[in-house]
């Protein structure tokens, strides 16, 4: 763990809805944050179906919400999410951020330092997802 004055090192990625994969356009709909030193893995997503429908017009908001709910369940280690959810936090983070050519993708992984990973997750969500609120 890094020194207390420096904070906790973390990695994060933005969860993106990609309604037309062939075009590569995306809309931020969530954040994944992993702080290995403190075994923290958090996933925060836009879960309101009406907000998803407004944010990603022409998409199946119910399907997007189910996909995002599965990201949250894997991140939380929920056994109902399948075998990957039983993996250690670092493996779940890498599974969630693995490259995909699907309607839900993650950004490249970025890093930072913070005193509180949960608060950092909330801040990143506010910056990357809430700022795009329709």
C-alpha cells in the first residue's frame, strides 16, 4: 500500500454504451474502480431505464440495464452472476475491462491516487457520467 500521505493507488475505466458498434461512437454510462492494495472493486452505473433510454436513444434500455446490472453484480462478487464473480477483485476488474466488440465496452484503463476509493468512484461517476446527463 502506498504511504498514507500519498493515498491509495487505483485503476479505473469508464463503462460505455456503444449503440452502433460499427461506428465506434459511445456514451458514458458507468465507472469501474479497482484499488488492489485495499482489495476494493466498485462499479457504479446509470441504472434508471428512462435515463438510459434518453442517454442512448434508439437502444433497448431494458437490455442495456440488464447488461449494466450484470457488471455491477460481477463487481460486487455476487455468486448469482456466475463463476467469474467468485474470482478475486483484480481478476474481476480485468474481466470487466477486457476489450469487447459489444454494445457495452470499457475505456482504456487509467490510474490515480486517492484517500478513499469509494469516494473516488463517486467523484469519477459525477465527472464522466453525471456531466453527460440529458
